[in-house]
């Protein structure tokens, strides 16, 4: 039944083929499964640009989250260094000689 997966777009296969092949190997394949895979391949081709857009959008969102998280870590480290290097309570006043 792996030949049915060849009907899916390349981008889809790159992401899901191994997982789907494992599922097909674990369960008995019925006529319903074959029809579902055929309709899924048709749907994947009809919506390939939308699927590809979601993949890139997801990657962009992930990178943005990493950038924001990294920025927050850097800001927290800089704030900590500032606080530790500038005591809030001043020392005793200097007495002129």
C-alpha cells in the first residue's frame, strides 16, 4: 500500500510519509483505507499551496518565538548585571578630611 503514498505531493511526503507508512504497516488495509488515501492525496494536491504556506508560517512563528525568548534571556541577564553592579542602598557618606 506504500504506492498510494506516492500519489501525495513531494512536500507532504517529506513530512509525513514515514509516519503514514508505519501506520499502514500496523493496521489492516481496507477498501475504506484505500479510498481515504486517494481522497487525501487529491485534497493534498488541491491544497498544496495552502499546506506549504502553513509549514513556512509555522517555521516563521517558531523562529520568532526563539528570537523573542532569546532577547528576553539577554535582557534579564543585562538587568541582573546592572542591579548587581549598582547597589540600591548607598554606602556611608564620605567624610571630608
